[in-house]
């Protein structure tokens, strides 16, 4: 092929790629009439939550030590900044004026002091309530009918994140109950990330983007392969509804709690990252194994989750999950659900790359760029209950074009 023909081929590829990505990369900002205009959640939130490991066995010491651990392990620098208290933090009943009261036996210093400590670490504090009369544990009051008072209380304490659950709701539809808390939070003037935990009961992805920064699309996860992959599947159905400012939430991470193998936890983290799910650690961060820290601290996988384009991965064929990323890149997860080795193939026409495009693949778990270049497809032999996660970059762009032209094209 002479130089002229080579240049024509590259131009043709550029035209195809530009046509493919223009609908995503250059799409206009979505206009929403939004009750929750708090400017938060432009990328999925990252942090830690008490529930999956501690359940109700929590106290202020656990919270302080966990905040310390996020800093000492380096996880905070990677973006894990929310320290979220789940259910069971308050007394059984409100005080005589109708205010929530931190449980004296477990939070004797109060939530305001805890928020000050967490903020002093450069982190943010989250708390939990319920859009019903009582929380799911039945140990403390919910916020139904007390939304304004509770929102003002949370703001006065310096709360940065509210997980808002769905128990004991008196059969009132969530579309009736949740807006009251959204309005109440907005009226305080304090930006508080609002995580709606409605369990996917009435398809919140279809309506909750005007009320919250994230919304649960599934029932609670547990620390098992079956639970994890089923939550990923249920969440994937709503992929087109996720975008900066509002995210589908398949529940918190179980990585490190011991119920799955290391390969299965890598699948868990890979799918959550590619799906632009909130990355909320659910294990005891004070006692992380090297293997767990390596998973939770994988900067390349975290970067996929935090990519500013904010497009959630979808299953395109036979457990090939893919999504476009900024800079005209693509993330692909090849998932093997079977108990045997499988060769899994991602075809360009399935993942939106123009035919005959030469692609460079980086293995995000081996932290290595493969020597082989790929045309029309990429495939890999994947272990049972494991995955491969590749970042695909157009090889022609990077290696055969004038760098100034390439920089101008991809912005």
C-alpha cells in the first residue's frame, strides 16, 4: 500500500469513528427540570458503608477508625471519600421536639463531632434514613412526615450524603414519598448527595433522576456469586438512564467480605466499574488483605468508573459488556459465568468500533498493553467465574497520525 492509499484509509477510519462516537462524545447536555439541582454526582460516588460487614453492630469508634483506614491505605487518594453510616445509629424514638437523637450508647459524642472528625481527614460523612415511619432494622424512626426537620438536622451536623431507604412505607408509592425529602434537602442550602434506596421496586431509573443522585435498581446484594451477577444483570437493563448527576445503583460492594473467590471479586469490581455504579466498599477497611486492597485500589479500573463521559456498560452479546469512554476509547469486559474455561470474543460490530479498525488492547488487571494488535475482534481464554477487562484504543490514531492532528480530533 503506498503512502497516499494509507492516508486515505486512515481518513476513512477517522470518518467512521467520528460518525460512531459523535452521538455520545458530543451529545448536548441533557436538560432536566430537576428538584435536586445540587451539582453532585458528576461521576459515581466512591466511599465506604457500614452495612454489608457490620450491619447494626456500629459505633463511633468503628466510623473513626474506618475513616483513618481509608486515608492510611491510600484509598482516599484514589477517590473513596464518603464514610457512610447505615441503619441503627439513632435512638428508638425521637426527642420531645420531634428530632432524631444519636444513640448515646454507641455515638456518645454525637454525629456533629463525628462529621468534624471525618471532614478533618479530608473525607465526607454520610448517614441513613428511611422514607417510611421506621427504618428497615425497626430500631430507629424513619423520616416520613419529618422530612424538613430531618433534613435541617442532617445539614446542621455537616452531613454530605443521605442513603434513603424504603421500609415501613404504609404502601404509599415512592413517587409520593421521596420528593418531600428532595425538597427538604434542597431548602437547607447544603449540598447533600441523595441516594434513593427503593430496591428497584417501581423502576426508579425511569423517574428518580429528578429526585436523587443515584437510585437502587435491585434488592439487597449478599456476598455470593449468584447474588452479585444477578444484581449486575438487573442493573444493566437500565443502562441508558445513567448519566453524570444520576446513576443506577446495583448495591454496595462485597469485595473483601470472604464469600467469593478472588476471581469472583475481580468480576464484581469490574462489572461495577464498567457499569458506572457507585463504588461503596462494604468490607472492614481496617483489616484489608493485600488481595482485597489490590482489587479496590486498581487505579485503571477506577478510572473507567470515573470516566467523565459517564456511559454505563451494556451486554452486547454472550456476556460481552462494553461502553464508550472519553477520548474515543472503549472498555470491554469478557465475563465467564461457567464452571469451565471459555474463549470469549468481542466483535467490533457489537461494541461500536468500525470494521477493519486496528485496535490496541490494555489488560486492566495485568496492567499491561498486549503486544498483539486486534482487527475486527478481540478474544481471550477466560477462567471459570472470572473475566478479562480491556481498554481498547484505536491504534491507527495513536501511532500513524500526526500527534497534533490526533490531539485536535479527540479534544
